[in-house]
C-alpha cells in the first residue's frame, strides 16, 4: 500500500467487549452496584439505587408482557428527561422489544407517521404531552397509551395499572437471556434535514461495542456521574445517559428542561459531559459575564490564569500554583472539576471556544459520528486532543476517505439498516460494510479526521469555489454574543450572504446598556445600534475567512428559531431548504441591492 493510500485509511486495534447485550450489562450493574444511586433528580427529590431501578424495570417489564409486548415488538416513549423514561425503555429492551423515543416538539401528524412506521404497540408518555400522543395514537391505531404521572382516564393506562396487570408466572430472566447481540435495541429516527425521518435500527452489539470503546478512550471511571438533558430521541443522549450507566453502573441526574443544564452541573459535577456547540458557547459567555461583573482585581487574576492556561496548551509549559488555584476555582464554578473528558459534536464548534475550555484545564474535544454509526466513529482522547479535528477512529473502527472526499466508516457500530427502507440502506452501507456518511473530510498522517462539511450542503459559488457553510456559520456565531443562529447562503451566487438571529439574553443586556426600551428580538432586529454591533461581528468573522467565504451582506431575522420549528431540527441543526424557501424574498433582497 502506498503512503498516500495509508493516509486515507485509518484504523485502531479492537478491545475486549465484556457483554453481549445491553440487558446483560444492565443485570450485571444491578448485581455489582446494587446499593449505589442509579437515578435521581435535582436535590434528590427522586433517588433510586441500582437495586430499586432493577426492581422497577422487572415489574414494568412483566406488565408490558401482559399487554402483549415481547421480542420484536416496538414500544414508543414521548417523555421529558426523567427517571421514569429509563424504567420504561429498559423494561421494554429486557423483553427483547425495541423501545424508541419521539422528539417532544413533533406535532401529532408526524408522531402518528412514526408510530405507523415503527409499528408500535404501546406509547409511554406524560400528562403534559398526552394530548398530542392521544391524537397520534388513535390515528396510528396504537393499542395502549401509558402515562408515568397522574391517574389513568379515558382508556389511558397509569404505570400502576400496567404493573398490577402482570402475570405472576412471567419469567423475566428467561426473556432477557433470550436476547441476541444482533437483536435491535432501539430505533433512532433521523431529524430530517434532507427529507422525511428514516428509522435507524441499532443493535445491542452496536451499543455495547461503541459505548465500551469510547469509555476506554476517555478513561471513564466505574459508576460515573452523568447529567441527562438532551432529547432521548438523539443517539448521543441515549449513549451517554442511558446505555453508558447500564454498562458502567453510573448515576444519572435527570434535567427535564435542557435550558437549565448549566445550573445542574455544579450539583452533579459529572465525570463526562456532552453538549452541542451552542451549550459550550453559552457556558463560556456565562462565565465571562460573571467575571465582568466582578471586581477588577479578581478579573485581572482570572485573565492572567487563563492566559497561562493557553500557553500551557500551546507550548506545553507549566502554570504557577496561584494560577492553577484560579483555574481550579473556575472549573468548580462550572461544575466540571472532576470531568475526565467532555466533548462537543453534532455541528462544528468554534476553535476559540474549545481553546478556552482547554485553557481552564477542562479536556474538551470534538467527536464525530451519525445515528447510522451509533453516534460515534472518531473522538479526541483526553491526553491528545487536537483542536480542529474530531480525533482518530475508535478502537476496532475504520475510517477511510473516498475519491470524492466522502468519509466512509466501518466497524461494530454500523446500523442494521433503515426500518422498512432497504433501498436507502443499500445506498448508505455498501457490500463491503462501509457506511457512506455523506460528509466530506480529510485524514491526517496521524490518523486524526477533519470534517469539511456535509457532501450535499457544500456551497459552490458562481466561480466554482467549494466552501463549507458550517465553518462560515461557526465563525459568525463566535464573532458576537448577539448572534444566536446563522445560515450562510451562496450556492451558485457571486458572493455569500447570511441570515442571523439574535440571542435573546445577550440582546436584552445590550438593550439595557444602550437604553433601548423594547428589548424584544423583533424590535431590536431593526435598531441601528444592534445592526452596527452585528456588522462589527460579521467583519470580525470575515477576518478569519478566505475572500470567497466572507459574508458581504446580512439580515437580522426579527424572530427566534426554536428546535423543532420551521428552521431547526429538534437537535438544532439548520433546515437549509425550508429556510431558503421561507426567507426567499429576504435572500433575493440581499443580492438585489
């Protein structure tokens, strides 16, 4: 093999996989960590040990079996992040059934479509989401709807009803021992940036191999503390706060409102924390705002310590004891003082954000992997984080770059296929087992992967220049605290323009400082002071971009973009085509000036 080809194909040795199925791992955790806390909520309003968690799973599984749930059945959950989710999902998987989650922002017609596609027999939900679920379940012909809170009514079952209806002779242990590694453990419905959601079928073997591999690289301890805050319909959250604790006996703290996760971190002090780029940007901005509000002497000491931390990262130099005490205090303030690893993924993260946390001594690295690859294919190890890359392949995984630049992945993480869609499966996974990711990337000589962009989302301007909109957008969002979301436009155009939205909290503070009476996003979008400040941010971003990439004109959209809305998927990815259609007149106006 030539050197050139070797640089385009990276792999690492496999490691030993201790469990065959997720159910086997769960039962081992119950046995090994019985008296340790498994599930809790803030301030221990709910606190269950592993033994109690196991008993609840056993009881609910027996009740589901009495409803006709068994091996190969599907059970849907539409729940906020709460301990009851873990019981319902774990109970179903112990039966050999396939539990899966629905984004809470989906309307009834979309929920009904997914229920039909998955052929779900049971939906588990909560009172706040019941109106949508009830309508969707009736439309899809679902047999049973179960609520985890409140009383049963009008054909809706409560958890107690399910448990009390169990057959006393049901053999729970025989059910989970019959599960095979290649059985499906969950379905992840893609969030649909390029079309209707597809049901990614993930096996027990996929989950165990991927979870054990990344825990090995990140050196996660036994019984790690973890915050559950992202939607469980996202593969990353399922891996981090649902399956990882089953395999390593961890303690999960449920955060039902993801917008409040920063307040949970100091209480939980997680050993591992995953977040999309926006949460890391907000954590950075929040810490900087606290420092600005403090006294000048403290601010100078912190700035000096952070600069020492940056030199340590860049040059490998040490820091003084005084500076390290300051940095340790900042880590405690954030609640990340005992994290063995933290990571960011799902979208490009500005380099300066990652460098900021590394300077604090928080090991933050990018990861890469889609739902079809069980959420992880490459990741940065804590002792060798390389900023600007998503790290080398996981142990036992392979990554190569196709002739057109597309990233291909092969290993024990590759899905069993799309549900009810063999044609799409054949397009995604070739005969040799390589998953065609749809992403463009580059492999370094050290085996570290760099993501360029989505294959179908590249901007190719009128002059034929290929550009990554994601990189441009990351530069824009990092350029000003006022910018919340940004979308770059320029395909087949002479230059690039952008639509941006305002970050509500930062915009409110800006309005207060400048004496603007109406602090709403709608009003501020047309305020000249806001336009000037965003323009300065765009100019700053342009300094980091090549001439073809630079944004020539922009428009502030006078509304917020919410996850699950017209512009963003439930995981906050841009819906580029709907945005282009919805804001077509605004885009044309930017080019018509």
